[in-house]
C-alpha cells in the first residue's frame, strides 16, 4: 500500500495546518511509514468553528428526510469502501483486518440508524391549567458540536459521535487521534462524496492544543469525547466557562464474575476475547476476573489456554488473531502491573513477555496475551486499568461478597457475570455499579440501547435514542389563545 498524506478537513475543504505541522503515521507492527497527517492548532480550530457556524445554517435548511438521505448515501459509500479503509486502519492502528472490517461496518450501521432516528424526532402538546393556554414542547439542535475521538476504535467511535449529532441537525468539528488519523480521512470522504453541505463536518487531527481550544471555544455548544478520565476532567474544567453540554465516555476497569455454576469453557472463551481483543486496548475490556474458588483451577487454565491460542502477527496476514499494541506506553504499563502482581504472590498462567514474531515485525510492539492467577485484591492490576493484553484472576470464597469486591474502585463503565442460574446471575448484575452489565455475554454495546459509564467512567449516553437526545435541546412554547 502506498503511503497516504492527509490534510485537515475544514468544512469540506482539505488544507494544511496554519502552522505547517505534520506528523508521521507508522505501522506499529513493522515501523514502516503508512502516511502523514497535518496537525491542527488553535487557529485551525477557530477556522473550523467559523465554517461550522455557517454549515449549521445550511444543514438546517434541509428537512430531516433530506438530511437522512445524505447520511444513508454516506453509509453506503462506507460499505463500498470498507476493504480499503479496513486495511488502512490495520496498518496504522494494528488490529487484524477482520476486526477492522467489523469496526467500520458497525460504524456504517450507526450512521444508518441515526439517519432514520432523525426522521422520528417529534414534539408534544402538553396539558395546561388554563383553557386558553397551549403548551408546545419541541426538540431542537444544539448548534456546533465538538467531538474528540480516541485511537483504539477511531472509526467506530467517530460514527457514534457524528451520527447522532448530524441527524439532530448540528454541524460537527471533530478532533481525531494523531496516532490513527488516516482511515478516518477516508471515512470523512464518504460523507463529502455523499453531498454533505459545506461547513457541516470538519476533521482536525490534533493534540492538546486543538482539544483544549475546542472545549473552551465560546461558539461550540457541546462537546462529546471518549478519552481517559484525566482528559475528561480537563475537558470539564475547560468547558465550564461557557457552560457547554458535555458527554464523556472515560476509562474503565471492568470486572468479570464467574459463578460456580458457569459453563467454564464458554466463560473462559468470552473472558479471553474481551480481555485480548485489540491487544486489550478497549475501555470495556475484562481487566479483573473474580472466579469462585470451587472452579478456579479449571477456569484459570481454560483462560490461559485461550490466551496461548492467539496467533500474533501483522494484522493484514491471514490467520492472525492478535496484532501489536498501538503505542509503547501500553506495554510499559502492562509490565508494571505484571511485576507488581508477581511480587505480591500472583502466579503467571500465560504470557508475561514480548512475543517472538516473524522477521520484519517489530517485536518491541508485540506482547504475549498474559493471564495472572491468584492475584491479591490490592495488587495494582486490581486497582488500575491496564489497557493492554493482560487480565488478572482473583479467587473468591463463600465468605466473600463478590459484588462488593467488584464494585471497589472509581470506575463503572462495564461489568460481566457468567452463571447458569439466571435468577442468581441477574441478582448479581443488579448489584454492580456500572453503566452496562453483560450476563452470559461479553459485550455491553447494543446499537439501540444507551452506552456510557457511572462514577469516574463518565456521564451522558451514546447509541440508542438517548444518543440522539444528547445532541438536542428542548424548547417550550407557551401560547395564549385570545378566543380560547
């Protein structure tokens, strides 16, 4: 694949950054150059917001049906271009091509879903205390919406943000990650080629300066971000001065509870998939497994077998089921958690070191999927998100309150429970402090249901009708009839 060079997209026009800054994007598996990207600064953000204000007016001259037709055309173009976009995503981010295809395809589904949801926004006539008064409640767009997208699922989470924002009638300025901005550029082209009016969508890869300017900009009405908790806190502080609406999906530290009547092979496979998919670089990854001591030996070994069965390599190669990490910091943190747990008495069940990979690949970016067993409850890995190819197994007994153990900590994005007795598992699920709980399933995301966190994992919701409502505001019009 030839290298790709992208500029900023400001309201539909591609242009270099005013600073002239560019960044190289390299394949984490090989270190080879994939392309380059312009890097936005604060002045570029200002340009994009001006364009977005004008685009907002144009976008709202269209009916909901006309906006939906453009979004549906864009989704169809994404479908057509998925193979090329998927290979590009794999080369810049690392995940295997089948996972990239799945990500992009779901992004197209999200756009189609919100295109249709945008047609179904309605108001209501409310009862009043007087016969001559009528109360009309309507839903209206917010205006210019800013979005910040992370590098772990850049295309998917891009769609989660712009889909409802555009369907609601807003214009959008997005700051995608500089680590993985290339596939996103091709995703954006699908919207421009579908006929999105000038100014409606801007795409500005950038770092702290661009993100800070978006969150503080007086003409940005709302900001939605998927980020670390520390970044979310900074966004809140910056947005407070202009009273922006803020939607934040932040860090997670997901517990996975295995009851003594669980189907062990099924639970182990589910835990391993959610722990090691995308090299563990998932906000809802399984970080902490709590398994009943009566089945712990068999379960821990089953998870280790699943981990050892993952085939690491370049994500474009057939048969590869695990790719490199995207940044070196992922391995650095995983190593720190492993060393701490082993020093505290944990047992290494699988992995624990850099992987041996084929010639031509950068072994420094490949880490064996790692399972730690008999991990003490106070180990770092039980208290901090690893965000890497690492899972810790803690055994609990009859005297332990496993729900209380799982609820320890500051995060509450996702949690999982596996057990054959559904009444019992459901009861455990209802006690967990998380925005999404999977019972005998290892994924809490569902297109038609809300997704988001409790506690330090953020607030606001994406997906479902709630995702659309989060991009709108209500207006009440109270009318007195003179002859009423």
